[in-house]
C-alpha cells in the first residue's frame, strides 16, 4: 500500500485521485491522522496508533460526510483517548459485535426514520421490519444477518413483489445508517446486489358508465343520510384528484374559497396547492363548519381516520368490486389526459411538480390550470349525474358543456379536435400562447 505525506486540507483531499491500489496520505501536522483512498474513489479518514504493542487502525468517517477539519478534531479526540489508556478500535469492534438486528432496528427507527421521514412512511418502515425481519432475525448480531438470509426472506414473499422490494429498500437504508455510525463494518449491507422483482403497477380508471353508477350510489347514500361525511370526502377526491390523506387531513384554515384554492402545508411531496373547480367548491360550500377539520372524525377538531366503511358500501352499491380509493385520482388524471389537456397541466393539477411557497402561488398566473381544473370537475360532475338527480356539486342548473367547448371560451386556448375511440372524451391538441404542449400517443393513459 503506497504511503504519502501532506497536510490534509480540503484542496489536498479533493485532488487525491484513485489509483489501481489503495493508498494512504498521512497528515504532516497530526501524527497518526490519515486519508485512505480506495481504487473505487472512496476516501476515508482514519487514525493509526499503537496499543499493547500492536498497531491499530480506526476509520473515522468518509470524506463528504466529514470535512478535513471535522475529521482532524475527531482524530485528536481519538488519539487523546489512546493516551488515557483506551483502545478505540477494540471498543468499536465490541460494539459492532454486540448490537443485534433488533437493537439496530430500534436505533434506525428512532434516530433516522422518525426525525427524517413523514409519518405514514415511518409507519410503513416499522411495519415491514416488525413483520418480516424481527420475528426470525431480531436476536441475531447485526453483522451476522447476511445477504443470503435477506435473499431467502425476499423470495418468501415473492407473491407480493411490491412489498418484497420495499423490504429490500428498508433493510438497505437501515444498514447504510449502521455503516455511517460504525455499528457494522463497511460493505456488509445484506441488501446489496439482491435483484428486485418486476413490479406491475395497477392502472384503473372509471369509464363514463362506471362514473354514472358511482354517482347513483353517492345520491342513494346522500338521500338516506348514511355516510354523509364519507360521501363528501369521496366527491372531493374525485373532483380534485387529491390523495386520500390530503382530503382526510384537510383543515378549514387550508381552504381559500375566494380564490378557489387549497393550500396544503405538508403533503406527500411537501407544500402543495390544489386548484378547486366549481363542483369541488360547491361541495365545500355545502358543509357546516363544526370544527377545525373539513372531514371530521368523532371529534370535530380531529380528522377522520379512513373511508373504509363508506367506500365498501359505495363500491358494492355501484357494482365496482376491486376499485380502490386511489383509482379516483387515476380517473381524474385520465379525464384530463384523455381530453388532451397536456401532461404539464395535468401534472400540475395532481401536484407532481414540487410546490413552492404559498406567497409564490399567490402571484402565479394560473389561468390555464384554472380552466383545466374547472373543465375536469364539470365533466366528472356531468358523468356522475348522467342518470338523473342533482346534488350539492351541481346546483347551478346549467347544461354541462364538453371539455372542448369549455376550453374554447378562453382565447388563450386553441383546441383542435381529433378522433378518440378508447377514452371518455375526444382528444384535443392544446397550445398555449407561449408555445405548444407535448403531443400524446393515442393509447396514452395517465397513471399516478
């Protein structure tokens, strides 16, 4: 192993290039402090010392996670411990040997997942670890949980490929966390190089006839007074394309009726603005404000937990077995994409673009997005009411126009009709005053 000597500054560390063999650059100012450069390009700060007549090496951390100045301070502290009779390398070895998978999981969930992941993600991580990893492997030493162990576990749930692949991702993250803290040796991540199962995403969206049946089911429960808040939530999900938790956790303080906007402070993708079309606004205006939450639970100041009971009743009444609540979001998107509104517009409505701050949205020229939101909402409302009846989302009594007619009302849009056989609405090509949007394949179906 080649040895070099230089003052370990940021410039020296940055310019240290990998070679065919690993080498160490020893610091000229602090004896025993060095930088190991691997052929792969990985650069690790380390300390060399003698203890009990034997030479010891202790990795401090990788360049990137640590600056040279931070590493120098840790090296000084480590060498001071050695002078006081400690053997840091042996202490670390004992710590690595002592920690079990269960103990590692607890630290990972408490120190990494809890502070750095959203609540629903943290719950999912915990569920995967507690269900699959801990029952059989929790008492084992963390470094003894090998790739072959995890590969067998991964294979055992192959009938659920999405779940199996998420398990690999969680274990990989847990062991990366352990490596960063020196709880396990570098390179012992059991998830490395395990091939993932192919995943087929479910693509389900409602046809015009299915929307009509869904609308009949909504009205049936609205008329007999059952699941009132649940039906309200389902209508809002369908009219806005929002995610389930975005509607269930919606508070009145997030609703701007005057401008027709929802300002969500913490959605799956961070801060998010949802544009409310006329049917969605009508639903919201029909509600009484009994507390802080738009869709309250037993306590009006706390959100409803889920929509399992109303959704089961509605899908049974509408003869839509297997339909998921998230498919309402797919249906919202497919209406817009099928009518040729353009991926940038539909993506904006769904919140696929990272939202900026609320103040920036106040100055956003949202006219094209507003028209798209209104057009989709009106069209869905028309389909829901196809077989008769009226509800809070369509009290105006005006005839629902086609998407093309709605968009032609504004000079900023220039729709060009085209044949469309496989979706709900005719395909149109839309251009904005600033230039054309992307064209779409005739078989395109938007998925989220």
